[in-house]
C-alpha cells in the first residue's frame, strides 16, 4: 500500500510539472507564430478539422483535468486516512501530509490552468 501511495504522489507531481512545462511551451510557440507580421507562420492543418494549436490546447486541457482528478482523489484518500486513524498518530500524520500535498497539487494545477489561459487570451487579442 505504501508503494502505491508513493507512486500516486510521484505521478501527481509529474503531471503537474508536465502541465506547467507544456503550457508554457505552447504559449511561447503561439507567441512566436503571431510575432512575424506579414510573414506570420500559418496554422498547420491536421487530418481533422482543427489545427496544431487546437490539438495542443486539447492535450494541455486533458493533462490538467487528469492531474486535477488525481489530486482530488488523493485529497479524498488523505481525508479518509486521517479520519480513520483511530488515535494512531502515525496514520493521522500521514493523512495530514496527504491532504497538504493534495491541496498544494490542486493549487499548482489551477495556477497552471490560469497561466495557460492568460497567455492564450493575451496572445489571441
């Protein structure tokens, strides 16, 4: 059980870092494409009806949603662990740490989403 918990923590951290890095890189790529005036880089059409920018936006949104869902499940697990500690200080401490880490993860995910949306909205105008 302990290894599963450590794996969930590790995956949640990696999703948060991936979301932040992909979001910042997509904003840079889009900013560069709109900086060149008349020689502006055209949107790359994909097989479907969208462009590469749309695909990147959908991937970033999906990663942030998955990371958010995992963080909420981790928060619930930490709460259940804390409530069911039954006076065991070690279990209660692990529950508190899990709750704290989950809240920090949720804040990071929300910050990544806000930064991504701000960059995209700023570039689009």
